[in-house]
């Protein structure tokens, strides 16, 4: 018994020491695309190219050669998202491009570079891979500066960029047009879930919940009422559960618009009662938007929807099974 | 009293004429065929897009709904004076006398703008949005949405002209200038003034310092003139970033004193952003730039270090 206690104590000591080491060790990322060399010399063999935001899991050493500071680092240079594999490689990079937990204002610098990359990604002819750079940089900020005031926003932006990229990829697959969302693999929710766990009851958590609705939407409606019925319900529920979310008005509008679609669908099926009920529900929801969200673009959009409902302007084209153009 | 009688009558006449004119104008919030006569069984003679400026000539009931005889410029973009004439169903017609007409047209403009931003969105949706916003400002000049609508219309027009590289003609400034003149000292006027700076940028720097020097001064002047503008921090950042580029250019030319001066200027401007605009994305971007200036990381030129 005493022997077992001794072993457990020793194990605890080893684990505690490892944790302390992990906390103390200098980690970070690069804010520019840099070449990694076998030794601290740009004429030496080039090992790899380290793109922005890559995970520098350990800074092992620094040396100054010819007035230039070099850092000996261990970097994750390749991640295969499908296999979740990572390749670690060690080598030398110029120290100036390395931002670590020890860099003053490191969080601000990484975040600034991430915003810059995100802007690049949105520009026509912007840098290739800039969106991925931004995603990694934002994530590194959260990972290595969890107490920074920018951490929540950074993790949200990382999660959202990943989400939008995967969503765009998914749309290219034929299965994305399946009516039943259960038929699709769905977009990976891991980073969104992490965000909700780390920053519960925040604006970012609300935004994550809104993005995740995508996984519950039908790939196509095929002119059937069950999809808009269900989706309207989902959006309304979101608006009720997250009344202070920046997406609450949009969610209510999405619910109202789907009710207007249902009014058109039921009308075409000669189900007058159901059509009228959907029309009324749509007007109610649109009115709620105009009352609760007087500022911004959702009030005029809700007014336009109410006008369309009042004038009998269709919002859904029954023949093409698409929103009316 | 006599004076009022003399002035008041013509003013009232003018006011009545203006109101009559405004009431005779309308626009569609959905695309519709143009018919030769009232009724959907008549011949289609054209198409009326969303947001077209329509002059209402006549109103009639047919097919159990209201129909409008309208006339419009055959090609509004080219400003050809030839007029098209015909009938449209009244469902989607919004006029200056429609209750909440400003909100309704603005709402459809926003929806069209969203549509234009979506992959596979409706063709011509950006142009629809541009026209619809313009109609809000024209038909409802006293609306709380008028300034924003005028700005958005001018902005979309500017962006479309900029993207149309095939035409080879620079975007017209007059619509942005109109926003500045009509809505002085507003956020929208400040945004229009910022956009106009784009027209003054060099198409290419060709590695020479003249352009970034001039552009940096221009952006700095904007920030000084409009310190409350939503674009003031961005203007200061643009000025600072150009100074950082100049520091690199002069260094490459072995002009160390000018390189140092540019770096110092870039640093001062970046620090100013951090002090004046602690909220939002510009402070971290300025921090990033400041770090690069301090460490002499090139901001202009090679992609891989």
C-alpha cells in the first residue's frame, strides 16, 4: 500500500512538472511566410516554408549570427484535416518573424496580422491562402493568449472562417442538395463547440449557435412544405433563446420569410386555411422585427416583406421551386 | 402680410407642382414585363427591372387588379432620352405616396444587395440595389433613410464602375460629390469623401516613392479633416502603411536618412491610431505595423522572408 502511494506521488510529481514546463515554455507563431533552414544561416539547406499562423510549439534556442537573430524552433508545418495528422519539424527561422508568448503586445500583433490576412482574402487577386492564414493566426492568439481581451473575438473569427470555408466546400458536393440534412455529413462543429464552452453566454457563443443552424437546414426544399416549416421553427426558436444576439433580427426575418414562402406553397395547393395561417404568422414576425429592431437594415426588409404579403406579391416561385426573382 | 401674399402664392404653386411630380413617379420592387395594354394577356413589349425611375401616366383596373401606364428612359445607364411606354401590374409599384414607401424600397434594395453578394445570386442584383437606393433618396428626400440610401447607391455605382475594367473609363465622381453636397457633415458625406480618395491613387507605384508619398499625405489630410469619420482610423493606417513602404523603398535606394524619416513618420502615425482608436480592428493592425517598423520587417516587396 505504501509502495503504491509512493508510485502515485511520484507520478503526480512528474505530471505536475511536465505541466509546469508546458506552461513555461515559449510558444507562438510566425506573422510572415518564412523559410526554415537546417542551421542559422540563409545559405544553409532550406527545410520548409512556414506559412503565417503555423503552430510554433517550442522555441528551443536563439543565436545571433552576422547581427541577425535566429530562433531554433519546433513547428507544425503540415496538418491534414481529413486524417487529423500533423508533421512536426525543427529548424532555424529569422527571429523577427516569430511572435511568442514572451513578445510584448504579442496578442495585438498576431490579431493585427490576422485582420490583414482576412482583408487580403476578401480582395480580388488577394494573397493565395490568406483566409487559411487568418484562421490559423486567430486560433493561435486564442491558444497562446487565452487571457487577452481579444481571445474571444479571435476564437470566434477562427471558427467562423473555418465554418465558411467548409460550407463553401460542402456546397460543391452533389449530396449538399439532399433535402434531409441528416443525409449530409454536416460541417464540423468542433471549433464552434469549443468557443461555446470557453465563452458561454457571450455574443460569440450566440453567433456560433446561429452558424450551426446551417447543419439543420435542408439542402433543397423541392417544393415541399416540411422544410420551410421546420426551418422557420428553428430560426424563431433561435431568436427567442438568443434575444440579445447580433443575429436575432436576422433569425426572425428568416423565420418570417419562410412563413411567407409557406403561404405561397399552401395557396398553390389550394389549402387556404394553412396559407392564411402562414401569412398571418409571417406578418406577426415581421411586425415584431419592426418593433424590436428599429435600427439597422432588418426593419426596412421586414416592412418590404409585409408590403409583399399585403399586396399578394409572391416570394416563392412554385414553378421553378425557387425564391421569386 | 402683403409680402407673404406675393411670395406665398408662387411658392405654393411650386410646392404643389413638386408634389404632383413626385406623386407621378414610382418604381417597381419586383421585375415585371412591360405590356402593350392593361392586362396580362396583352403583348409583352419589354421588361422593367427593379428600381427603374417610372413616370406614371395613367391608372386602370384590369384582371381584378390595378395597372399603371408608365414611361421610362429606354436606357437609363446611357442616359439616352428615348422613352419606353407601356403597362405594368400595380402589385409591385411603390410611389412617393405609398405608406412607408421609403422603408419598402430600402428593404428591397438591401435584399438585392445581399443577393448580389451571394454566389449564384440573381443577375443584375447589384444594379437593382443601386437603382432602388437612388429612388429612396429621390422620392423621399425627407426620409431618415435618404442620406444612407444616396450613399449606398453612389457606392455601388462606384464599385461597379471600378470592377468594369473592360470599359477603361474611370468611375464618375459626380454621384459621390452629390452625397457630400446634399448631406454635408454626415457620416455618409465622410464615407463618400473617403471613397473619392481611391480615384486619386496611382494605378501602380512601379517601385518609385512619388506615389506612396503623395497618397500618404492625402490619407493623413483626410484623417485630420474628418476625425469623427468611420474611416478616420483606416485613413491613418493607410498613411502609416505607405510610410512603412517608403522606408523600404528608400532603404533599397541606400537613402538611409529618408528611410529613417519615413519609418519615424510611420511609427508616429501608427502610435496615433493606437491612442485615438483603442476599439476595433485598427489598433491591432497598427500594433502589427509598429512591430514591423521596429524590427525592420519589409512591408513592401518580397512575399517570403
